[in-house]
């Protein structure tokens, strides 16, 4: 397989990360929407799920501003050839994508379900240039070699508008994997909570995620206390919803212990207060462009940390409003915040009133 064609087919696999998952099994009876049907195809034995509804996102005013702000990528001859041969353009024709990280020990292959406007005949012809088909029941699975490796990428048309693909060793095994009703119910519960968000990620923890995040965080945001608390969360969700000129981002950590949730809320409030104080220091005022400083302050002043008690589980929710002004400020001058550890709990912090919150 040529490098050109692998690049294009790999783009299919990781398209949601230009935000990049699950086997062909139902979580439960779908309510009929394309979104629910797509998510219902994902197996439950996974670590993470990422979903994006590009059909909805394309109509959002914030996304139009974001595309205007973002640097324009250079024209790619390989991608142009792919579009010419298949008639499929991600920006125009991809409607939804669900991506999952499968549990395979040290290896974590991806599985994705893509909904869009596909020319089945053209895409099949493109795949047959370098790949081989195989039959699984009534379905034809196409496997294509990855350049300079023994791995393959496999995909199958579930219908004329839906494709499932993976870089796992056997797509048919994933498609026919049995789903635990308990696992399915847990994932479905989180999907229902995120029903109003066109883009989201759900992570079920089975490792030290907090420690991993802390290792990658900027120096001023590293906090052993925060890392320890994040490691005690069973679920983490991050969702985005465009609202007029901004993107509302809602992050939620879920655990079983009320003490953990209370401490996490205190630490997050403390980090926000420290960041605000740092931006208001005289030295920062002198060194930082006023527009950049105001963009950061606007983000922090509108940040909202709250606790949610759902009975068996306790959650901490952080809401941030991302504007194009903030994105521009972050590109020009990444934030440098004071050390957030140790943080003394701040009781009674009252966030600024929010408008239009749901």
C-alpha cells in the first residue's frame, strides 16, 4: 500500500481526533435518532469513547468563527486525490463519528463508526487497489496493509451511510463481541446525560489518569493533591456545546465518596482563585498584553465549580466558556499561573452569575 493511500485511510480512523469507537452490538433499544444508533453500535468493554456530530457543529456560529481564526492548512495533494477517487470530503460529507479505545492490555486499538454521505462503489474500488476483501456473513470486510508494518486497517459498510473500521487484528470479532448488560447500562447512562452536547468524551478509569495528566501539565498547574483526587474518580466526561459566540465546555468527575468530591471542588476553586490573583498582580499587568489578560480573566470569572449528588455517586462539575478571544490569547501567550499546591480549601466561593446555563 502506498504511503499516499495509507495517509488517507488513516485519516478515516483518527478523524475524531481532528477533535479520534465500538463493536456491532446494541446497548439497548435505540430511541430512533441517528446519534443514538451510532452510539448503540459501540461495545461496552472499552476505556474511552469520543463522539462528534459534525452535521450539528457545522451550523454553529462559534465553529464558523473558530475556522476563520484557525490557521489555514496547506493544500494536500494526497487528500485531494482521495476526494477525487472516492467523492468523499470529510469537511463536507462526514456527519457523525463515534470512536472507542478497546481494552487490549498494553495495546489499545481503535474502533470507529462513521456516518456520512459515502459513495460505496467508489470507496470500495479505492480500497481494492491495495487491499483484500473477506466475507463475514453477508458483509464484505476490506483489509488494507499499513505501510512498513504488519498491521492492517479494516473497514466494513454497515449500510450505505455508515462505516465501521478498526486497526485491531480482527474487525469481525469486534463487530460480534458480546456486551455485558451492566457495562452497557453504565455507558448508556453517561451518554444520556450528554445528549445535548454535539461533541464529548467519556473516560472510564482503570489507571492513574490524574498522575498522567499532571506529568503533562504546565508547571503552574501541576498539583500532587489534584492528581491524587483525579485518580480516585471512576468516570470523567468532557463535553462541548456551541452557544452563540462561544463554546461551553463542561467537565465532570464522578466518584463514590463524598469526601473526595468535596476536596476536589475545594481544590478546583482554589486553582481558579490563584489564577485570578496571579493575573491581577502588578508584574503580570505590566508584562501581559491587556487584551490577553482580559481574555484569561473572562474565562476564570465565568468558571463555575459545583457538586452534584446522584445518590450512589458524587460528581464535581467544572464549566468554562471558551471564546475566540481566549483562543487567540492562548495562542499568543500561554498562561503562566502560580503553583497550585498545596491549596487550602476555599469555602463559600460564589461564582459570577451565569446566563443561559442549562
